[in-house]
């Protein structure tokens, strides 16, 4: 049933190959054709092996019966089943692994985006607060007031108490000169007129600078707020500087692995905070092309000769800063690494379980096949045997008929000679003649016993079924043999199971069989021996009679031929060699079986098993 | 019982057998006639008027079973003993059904055969005597019934 789609595929493939060959003749593009040819050959191989997998080929030679055949059958099953089970399993596993990894990756990107957004928000908030505070300060104080360094120091102290992290506070007049300064450095009177931040602050009103070293030679950034005084047509600038470290601290909310990096750069790629792997503050970062857009952007970067990494960035408003995160050992891959071990352990266990289960299954299946083969063979043997028995019966009857006539002539001629001799005068030779004639007549009698028994064989195979009790049959037979056993001083023990189910069989035929076997048992005994007769229920459908003697036993070579016709170990005049042969035929005919076990000098046991309900008895 | 008066007809195609047996029976004081096939048997019955017929089954021409059937129909007071080498149980049943007195298988003891002949003759005699008695008493139907008793019809 599996071979159909494969056959179809093969046909389709053949057609394709034909088309290809035609195209090869028409088109002269050899390179393309060669690659198509290679691809086609690959497909051919795959289809070929698939065809092999789904095709039954008898690999049993006639001599290859028995154990070896089933071993090879089992191997074949395993080799064919294993790829069928494992290939889809591996496909499933790797596909799901790939999908899960993608899921983890996606999850970690989300997490990264979330972290970046949080950090961006906190930086923006931080800067906003400072700007608001400075504007509030500027609007709440007069220039004259703030230009007094002592007062400015007081204001700075308050400012620092409320908003922290501010390094210093300076007041710059419209010419760019720092009029007063509060902070750890001596920067009073410094001229900022030529500095970029001053110009930007003048034009924009509010300015957040990049990180720079400035006069103090320490990385910091400045927040400048311009305060106009329209009535005096002048302005001044209040400037607070904040240490770069503060900015750096704000990045710590991003969860990072040991190979990861979070830092801020400005629009021209200068590092605003130190980076773990890309240099220190104010060094240049090899900036990738960044697209300015709202919110956070995450990109997967896979460059040549470097492991792939995730790059996330967000533009921070009101400044020229870009928050960047380089995640090399992303959270996703970290989770996947833990997961991978467990996943592949699970995979290994599953594969093992499936293999063990299917091997067991195959083993069981092969055993089933073996058993059914054996049963069939046995049934065949039975049929063969029955046929053989029937044909022997027919042949025997035919031969007996033909022999009986000449035998009758011999009988009469010899009888006549005896009659004449008996009536004639007594002379010297009369007794000699009489002895010889009697010898002839005895031989005729023996021959007659055989022919009549053989004739009876066919007749005995005709059984009319009747419902009988096995115990009754045994008792009747023992009744016949009473005198014989008394005379031979044979002890007969009966162990007859009460309430045996009645069987559909034939009384007189069974009597004949039991008589025969019991007679044989008596013959096998020396005076004083014993015979045990047991009847029991073998199983729900079978009753059994066991006849066991403790006589001289039968050797293995004899045992083999015990049921053969004309095989006898008895004295010529006593046995014809047909008794067990006929008994065997009768029991077979009655649907039962007759078994024999023997041990030299220990005795012989015959078991006769009969079906309780034998339907075949009625058929012939 | 004296066997001198018993008339026996032997029917068998095996001449060597039938002649020898005839000799032996004659030596035992029986009146014996022999024929070698079924047709001869049917014609011999007419003039020989045997008491007992010893009949083989497998013969050329008319089969023994057919001879038996005809004899029993036409001469119900002739006792027929089948003596055959081809005796199967079915043949035996058939022969008994057709009114054969007994069924013996070759080869058989002369004594056995003789015994059967005597019993058959005795039975025939008794039957005839009682039939005569009934006939003398005027009960012809009963007499006929006795004579036809073993007739197949």
C-alpha cells in the first residue's frame, strides 16, 4: 500500500529525466545541464533508496528455513523500520528545536528592547529633571544675585541636595565669560565664548552637550539654560555639569551578559560612556548605519569572520545621544544553552525508548510469523499424514482383496491334501506330509489375519460418532482383559477422574485402541508387573487417557517406527505389526492424538488425547 | 445332523478354488454342484434345486450381489452364503439386506464353512417344516409369509 506514491514519484521522475535528456540535446548550456544532471542523479538515488525501503523482495532461498531465516527477517525489519521511525523523529525534533530557538531569540530581543527603552526613559527623565530645575533656578534668581560666588555656592548646595549628582554650577554672561562658579574646580572667569555648547545654548535656549573633557580634563557633560532678560535686552546662561559616571550609572538597569555591552554614543559615533569592548569615553565607535526613528530598534548583525550579535539602539531626545547595546551572548542563547542539554538528553532518551520499543515489537512480530509458519507447517504435515494414511488404507485393501483369492486356493488345496491324508491308510510318510500341510495351513491363517486386518483398516477408518464416557471405555476394556491379567499376574491400577465430560467419539473403535495398547503393555511386562491407567481432563477441550507400564521399555530406534505398518517386535505368530498402526489411524480419525514415551527397563507410557467435541468424526 | 441330504451349489469363477472346495465338501458327504459364473448359477438353480448356495461376489458377467438378489426373489427357500475375497463391511451389509444367510471372507476354514452350511440348512428345514404345518392347517398366508420372510421384497 505504501509503494503506490513511490511508484508515482518514480514515474514522474522518469518523465522529468526524459524531458531533461531532450533539453540536453536542444540546449547547449553545458554548465547548467551538468548541475541539473547532478541534481537529477541525486533525486534518483533518493527515490531508489525509498523504493528499496518500500519494496518487498524475497530473499529466502529454499534451503534457508529455520532459525536463521527469522534472524535475517528481524534484521531486515529493523533496518527498514529504523529510518522510517528515526528520520521523521529527527526532522520533528530539529524543526521544533529551531522554532524554539527562534522563539527564545525573539523573546530576548523583546527583553532587550524593553531594557533599552527603560534606560532611555530614565536618561531622558534625568536630563528633563535637571533642565526643569535649572530653568526654575534661573527664573527664580536675578543675575546680580547669582553672580555673587558665595550666593551661587549656597544655591548650588541647595540644588545638589535636591537633585544630587551635579558636579558644579556656573553663571555665564552673554559674552561667554563665567561670572561665577560653584564647584570643586577653579573655573571662575573662564571664557566659553568659543565653545560650541555656548553658541548652541545661545541659539536654542536649552542645550545638553556631548560628553567632553573641557578645562577640567574629566569626561562630563553640561546642561545649559539661557535666561533672557528682555527689559535689559541681555541674557545669561546657567550651566550645570554632570559627571559622565552618572550617565554610565543610568545604563546599569540594562541586564547584560559578560560579553555584552551597553553604552551611549553621539551622532558622530563618539563614545559618551566607556564601553567594555569598544574603547573608552570619547573614542570613536565604528558606527553602523543607524536609522533615526521613534522608540527602540533591534537589528541582528551577522558580519563575516565574527560571531553574530544583536544590536539595539534608541535615540535620546533633546540630545545627540544614542543608547546602544551590543548583545553577543543574548539572553536567548543563554537560555537555549541550558535548554539544549536537556532537550538533547530528552531526545536521546526518546530515541532509545522508541528504538527499544520497536525492536521489541519487531521481535514479537517475527516470533508471531515464526509461530504461524510453524503452525501451518504442522497442519500441512497433519494433512499429509492423513492423506498418507488414507492411501495406505486403499492400497492395503486392494492388495488384500487380490491376495485373498489365491490364498483361498492354497487353503483349499492344502485342506484337500490334509483331508486325503487323514482318510488314507497310515504309511510312513503320512505324518511327514501332514506336518507340512499343517504348516501350509498355519501360514495361510497368518496371511489371512493380515489381509483381513488390512481390509478392516479401511473399515475401521469409518467411524460413526456417539457420545461416550472415556472411563466406561477403559472399564470395559479392562473387563475383557480380566482373565489375561489374572493369568499373567499383572497388577492394574486405575486412576480415573470422576465426572469427565462425555466425548463425541466412537466406542468400539476406542475399545479396539485401548485393547491393543493395554495388550501391548501386558506383553511388555514380566509376571508381577503393573499397569497404571489414568484418565483426566487435559484442557477445556481435551480428555486424556494415559496407559503406563513398568515393563522393559522401548529403545529410541524402535520408538521411531512404532506406528509404522507391519512393524513388530513380537514373535511372528503373535503380531502382525498392524495394531499400533491401526490404533494411530483410529485416534487421528477421531481428531485426537496418540503420544508415546519410553525408557529402557523403566517402562512405556502411551497418552491418548481426544477432543471433547469432534466434528470431523461425522464427515467421513 | 446328517449332512448327506444337503445339496450345495458352489458359484465361483476361480475354478481351482471351486473344484477343490467341492471335493472337500463331497468328502464330508455333501451333494455338491459347481458353476463358474452368475448366469450358470441362475440356470443351475432351476434343475439342481440346491438347499444352500455358496456365492462369490466378484465374477465375470453377472455380479454376485445381482445373483443373490434374483435368487432370493425367485427361490426364497434357497439359503445363500456369500464367500468372497473382496468382502468389505458395505458388501456385508448389502448381502444381509438382500437376504443372504451369512457373509464369509476367503480364505476360510472348511470347518467354519461346513458349520454355516449346516446351520443354514437347518434353518431352511425348520422354515419349510413350519410353512408346511401352517399350510396343512389351511393358513396359507402365514405359510407364504414364512417362506418369504427373508425375501428382500
